[in-house]
């Protein structure tokens, strides 16, 4: 059943208000493909019945709806280049300016945890280069289901094969024989990351200040006004020497006057220094 114009307008407005995700009419197919399985899981015949139930005040269903619409595409060492830049350009800068020997990293919109765990493995592999430094990795997402999966650190063979080198698989994971082709991350690495719920449209006051923030491939789903608001508040969460990683296709142009490009690297930004 094709989604009606009124139902699409209602859903797109609800999704934008709750998550910041902006969906034009050419994305109607996306709503249909994501929400029809949700409707059927509640024994509803179509999305119109789902909309009627949401309109009736079912707050739990609204949460499920937003989780269904959240894009959770991720992989270990996704795009690889940012992790190389972290090692070669960002960490020397952080080491030179960090004054308390504790490096705080925030992975925003972390999905099922591959990005923060990739950073944890990366840091652990190069710890000889970071004498005296401790690392605090915070990872947040709007979807509580993916956060639960991330905190468990259990991945399928398919997820493992997407970007994880075999040497790191053998060092940091144990195959779960009783669960088929599943791999469990070793506890020592899991303990390096703290997962928590956070909606990027809401306050970041509880997060504190960070040396490094990863917010990659997130802003592309938002309208310019929302992008600007998020960038300005992420900038407020940076320490004076801190840096922000965005996706390779994302830009800060005309969206914030608090940030500037870090070392002419397009995807990394730092606070503008007063003249």
C-alpha cells in the first residue's frame, strides 16, 4: 500500500522533530521500507494503521519508529583515512597541547560500536607512542537497541569481515562456538568504551569537554539550520586544542563561525583562535 500524502507529511514532520532527519517526498520509499516491517511486528496491516496508533499517543511506538528510521550503516575502520589522520596528524597535536594526560574522545552517532572500538584497537596497538596518556572513549547514539548491541561487543561474521584486519580479529575477539559464526570482543577492549544514549538535538551538557570528537556521516541527514546548531554545540564541547572529525562529504561552510579547517585537512576542524 502506497503511503498517503497526509500520512507522509505527518511522519516526516515527526521524524524531523524527534531526530533531526529531514526527508523530502522522494524519500517516501524509505519510510515505507523501514516502517512497514514495524507495522507488521505490531500486527498492523499497513503504515496508515501505524500512523493512527502513533497519533493516538503511543509513546513507545514513537521510539520504535524513530529507531527504525535511524540509519545505522557502519563498519570497522570505515574509510580508514580518518584513523590514519588520527595517528599521524591529530595525536601529535593532542600530545603537544594536552595538560592533564587524559585524552577524551567522543564518537557521536556510534551505531553498533564499530567506530569507537576501531579507535580503541588503534590506540591499543600504538600505546607505546602514547606514554603517560590515558584514554576515555565515550560513544553515543539515539537508538537504544544498537547501543545494547554495541555494549555487548558481539558481531556476526559478515560484520567482522567489513574492514577488520585478521590480525586484530585474532588478537581482540573470541569466536563463540555455541552461537555459530559470531565473534565476541575481549573484555579489556570493551572496557575502553562507554556507551550511552544521546539525541544530538538535545543538550550536550552532560558530556563535558573533549580532545577529539568524531561525528562522521551524520550531518548529511539534517537541514542546514539543524546542522548549524549541532556544529556550534559540538564546537562548545571541544577543549581549546580539540578537533572535530566530519565525514569526507560533509562541510562546515556557512554553517558555523566557531570552527576552521585543521591543517588544511578538509574533514577535520578545530576551534578558531582569537586574532
